[in-house]
C-alpha cells in the first residue's frame, strides 16, 4: 500500500483525550493532530518520539493533520487503525494472504447481528468467510501483543465470529502487526485476561487466528510475513 503523500515529520509533545496529539514540527511550529487510534497506544505515545503526519485540507476538518506513524526502538510503527482494512483487502486481492485466497467476492463492513460489523466478508458460490481485522502496535521482548487496553468490543467480535463458525461458515480473526520488531503473536493476558481467555476458547472451537507482520516505512506499508502465535 503506497502512502499517497509525503508525510510530515515532527516530535510528539503529548497525546491526550485519546484522539488528539500535540506535535512540534521541524520548523518549530506546534500543532494539534488527530490521533486515529482509540487504544491506549502503550509504548507508542512517549513524549519526544519521532512521528509522521499526513495533511488533509478540508473545510470540514477541525484538525488538518493526522498522526500516521511513530518511531519506537528504531522501527516505524503504523498507528492509524484505518490502514489495516485497506491493506489486508488489497493483499487478499493480490494473493499475498494464501490462507484467504480463492474467494472471488470481497465485501467490507458487514453487519452482524444488531450491534456490530465485521471488517470483511469473502465468498464464492458456496462458501462464506468472515474476517475481523485488529491493528497491533504493542511489542514487548519481540512478542506482539493484543489488546493494549481492555476491549469489550473486541471480545464481542470474537463471540460473533464463534457464532458464525457454529453456523457453518469460516471465521477468521486477523491480527496485523504494524511494526517489524515483532517475531511472535500472543494475547496480552496481563492487560485484558478476559480477551485472552475468549480468544483461546473460540480458537478451540474452530475460529482461525492469522497474525501477519507489516513492513512500515514513510512511503509504503506492505505485508511482510505470517508470524507464529502462542496461546
């Protein structure tokens, strides 16, 4: 996935109210940017970190800058949670995710039940495959961890995937690790033990787990490889 514009470098001053970040640009100007990530961003929001911003000029936008990446331990981390859906959809279509190949139809944002949507529905003439995608930015000791905060919504998605599996469909939880220093994926039990417990339960019942690592650079984000996982 090509980055459509040259990203603007800066230094993070602080992230606050979940969706706001104050950044000092290279020319010394201090601006407020939109933070497109509702998680805790543990390990990715330290003041003084190098960050990259996109700029979107529009009369309806209160903040014209959007925080896209942060450098952590010498690697770029993609923090924009809107990126994974686009990247994975493109990768499936181009055949970069062999586990999800063979489906001629792809739909996004599929309503499930009365409260939720899942990210992708893959289908052929006879089979349905539901895919929920999660953005992973937390890495500790080379282990990519999800979630970085307690997530009742994320647990609900797992249970919805389980129901779809029990109804005879294929169900996949896809973890996109948007940084290159993760070598293995695991649930963050110390942060949200209920999520880890539910992930193990639905996996035992047939819901598939697909952790893939992305190569994140200021000009492009691409699929790197599948990672092993530890439950």
